[in-house]
C-alpha cells in the first residue's frame, strides 16, 4: 500500500530521503514498515497495561491489607495460607 499510494509523490516522506517510487521493497521496509510495526507493538503494550491496571491496583491493595491484618493478629489472607 505504501508503494501504491506513494508512487505519485514528488517529495520524500520523512524519515526516507528518496522517493517511494525509487525504493525497493527492503528500503520501504527499513524506512516505514519497521516503525509502523514497532508502534503497533508499543500501542498493544500500553492498551494491555491500561486494561489490566485496575486488576493490578486491586491485587496490590489486597496484598497490603493481608499484611496489615496478619500484623494486628487478625486472620488475613496470609494467615489462612500458612
């Protein structure tokens, strides 16, 4: 698609320094596709982190409450599993 839509351009698109119509497939991959893939992986990681963030916070709060309960002599989660 980059080659198809970039054939009619008269100036190079950053980060490349040559016209897309003059590039080989490996040059297009090195100039554009590699960065698109890395951005996709990064976006997927951030989306996953944001979706699991409430679960991480709840688990952290539960673990801290378990430590506090066992320190006061109450039966917390850590006392049950010992």
